[in-house]
């Protein structure tokens, strides 16, 4: 299985679709069931009517053998994980440097990183690229890689005494030209932060603070040497 897309709930598709088209710099395709899909070179975002926030993650079969995946939500520690074919939509076409090219990572908050590793690496076979503590930030983070994208699980240090479900928090998108992307968004009236150094060496980032249907959104670019 490999990560295909992220589903985001919105109150009104007629309003949210143009907002996301502006932020992402892409035109969507409408799929069966009224879902609005924005296709990137890696991954996709699907808007659907419902409560605000990230609703779910969709995984699709790849060409190799894969372990049998659970079919119930409780098995995913509270996350809604949809398994099966992707919504049919056009392939990603030519994407401008000031538009979103890919999902970089999905941020997921968890009270129990060891539980997440047992599920995603040991049971489901998703590659764990890094498991690291950041004591100065009070965090431990585990990075799982799938289809060129990252599931970034974030837990507190020290580990909380009580458990609870995992919850999708936000999205980071990759752009080629962050300065041009930010300038385009500002011209369109989008609230976007100044460009700053990213937590990962060799990256710069900016935060999009409006027109994302309440989903915390980060733009990230790699600095060319």
C-alpha cells in the first residue's frame, strides 16, 4: 500500500474549492460523489463536505506484495484510513514554480509514538525513516515514508501518562519557488507569513494563515546551494 491522498472536510464546496485553487495554484477535478480533487506530482488533496479539518488518509495498492490491512477505524488508533482505489481524476499536468508540486508531509499528533511505530512499521510495513527526540522542543517525532511523502507523527516529551486517539493536524506542501508562491498569494489577499528557515536543514518555509478551511498549512522549499 502507498499513500495516495488526504481528505479535508469543508462546510461549503462552492466556497472552499476556489480558496484551495488559489492557495495551491491548481485547478481541481470533480470526481464521483462530488469530491473535489487537486492532483499533485506526489499525492493529492480531496475536499468533501463535512466537519472542518483533515478527515482521512487514503492508501492505494502498489505493485508489490503487502500485508493485509485492517478494515476498522479503531485498528488505526483513531485515524480514518481509507484503503482502496483512488478517486478517478486527471493526472497532474504542467505545474508552475509558484504552485504546489507535492505533499511534503502530513502532521499527526499522537499520545503514544511506540504504538504508532508498532502499527505503521511493524504491522503495515510502512518505512520508518527516522525516530528522533527533540528535548529542546519537548517533542519526539517519527517520520514514515510512503510514495515520496511523509507521515510525521509528533508526540510530547515526556510521554503523557494517559492515552487517546491519534489525530491528523496539518499539511506541508512542497513548492519550487517559495518567494514567487508567497508573492502570488499576497496579491490574491491570502494571509501568509514571512519566509523563514525550516526545522529541516536546507529548507525554507512560510505559513498560510487563511483560506485553508482551518487546516494548519505550511509551504516548504529546498534551498539550492
